[in-house]
């Protein structure tokens, strides 16, 4: 089960990375919403990885600090690529 979760997490991370440039192509509230979505996904994937891809005991949850760091990283990356 862990191998499957790791595989799917890698796929999800790739999709989030592919969608990140979209954040730089929009403005205002939509930009913040998209950045939050991408950052939330990345933070969740980091939490899953930190749990050794063992999600059966319960869903691993990122910290708020980790989520905020991810939002900043997404917005910076979107600025560079946009």
C-alpha cells in the first residue's frame, strides 16, 4: 500500500508542478486561490512523505507554517515564470 501511495503522490506532485505556471497568468483573488490550492497540495504531499507514505492510521496533515512557506514559494515561482 505504501508503494502505491508513494507512486500516486509522485504523480500528484508532477501535476501540481505542471499547473504552477497558471498561478502567474492570473491576477487578484484568483491568483491567491490558485496559489493556496497548489501550496496546500504540496504541503499535503510533504506530510504524506514525512509519514513514510503510511496513510492508513489517518491522513497526515501539514503544519500551518509549512503551508504558509509553500504559498510563498508558489507565488515566488509564479512571479519568476510569469
